[in-house]
């Protein structure tokens, strides 16, 4: 993000151990899956699968895993509903089951060549770990632009930017959302994008980070107001209240008749002896649509050529 030269130089005065990340239908504190082959014979075997939920009990759980060898299959399951498609197995809680704290289920199976333990355990869609591995942790992500509560001008682009990291792995992608719809996916830091074409009104922005364990974390949300500034015109006259000093030589003006929470103009330059917060002023100059800076985020830049207190 660029900054204005000189004038704005001053700085702003959670057998397999598994973790299940948070989502509306899953346990955020993790779970333990203990897969055991109780007995095995040529062409067949019998298992016990213990699922322990370490977080608040959840209702309507689904456990998934994949057989390693194409010859492995479930022939009869109990205490749950077992469905196999290819090598993928989906196990859903029975209708009579209460909220999941701990459950013991199992199945009889068949095998041909080899019978290794399954892989890719998931509980309610979140990947599980493997025996002996550390508990995988979710990524960390923060949306840093736009700012929550900002008023954004439709001129130019809305700058989207997020920071993301993973404490025990790598971030594989960050997806930006506007009003719940993805608008950009970035796979390399810095995670940033300039978004054009946002309509006038209120919008909610967010970024989701995904790591190499399949865990996802949503960022903070930024609710912003997008508005249309006046067209560029030399000699434009604005009258209103100077409401804040943002930087040296960079102040905000709320025009007469504008609502308290409405758009503001960023005043650049002019006679700084009269551009004082709290004063009502009349300023003459031109609206700048080519200025992008931290100082002006959410405001149209008005380059002052003359000013007087009124």
C-alpha cells in the first residue's frame, strides 16, 4: 500500500490420536479415535473403534476414514450406520444416539492381500491425526484490511489483506470473502488483493486460512460502508466541520448535511492554521481519486488550495 510523499510522512498519531477443529457441528477441543483389530483370519477380521470427544458433546456426528488396500471392505457394522464407497467409509451416528461424549462402535471386515489400519480419519469433516503424532493445531489468521467500521469510496479498489500462519505446519491458502461469497484465493504470502466493483451499501469482509492438516480458521470480520464520492472537479467547494486530525496535514471533513456516520472527506494540504478539528471551514480545491494511503482509507481525498474558517 502506497503512502503520500512528504505531506503525509508522519506515522499514524486441537490404533489414532486426532484433533477436531471448530465448526457448528463439530467438537473444537479434539477427540481420540482408537482403532483396534481384535481378531484376524484369512480373508476376514473384526474391529473395535472407540471415539472419544474431548470437547462439548455434539449430536449428529459423522466419522470417515479410508482403507489403504482396495481389497479391504466393511461386511457388517454395529452401533452406527456404515456405508462404503470404493475405499472410503462413512460412519454416522444412529438416530437413538445422544450427544457424543464417547462411543464404541465396530465392524467385521474382509481383506484380500493385506490388512493395514485405515488412514484419513475425520470427525464431522475435520481431519484426524495418526498414532504418535502431535495434536495438529489450526492456523491463525487476521484480516487487517479493510478496517471494521470503515467508509470506503467506490473509486479505485478496496484493498483486502490478511496475515496468516500455522503453529505446527504451513498455510496452504487464504480465501477472501465478501458477504459470504469468495472473491479471491491466495496461496502465497503476502495474502492480499485489490477488489474492484463493490456495490454501494454495507458489506462484510472476512478471510479463511487453510493449513496442510486440512484445518481451517475464519478471521475477524470487517463490516464496512461503500459509498460513491463526488466526481473529480477542479474548484470544488466544500463546507463542513473538521472532525479529526489523522496526520500532519491530513484531516477529515464532514460536509454540511452529511449524516454523522456518513462519508467524510480527507483534506490534504491547504492552510493548516485553519484546518483545526472542531472548526467549521470552507475549503476550495479538487477531489483526488488517485490517492491510496493508510491515512485516507475509507475517505475521498480532497486537495485543498484555499481554506477559511466560517
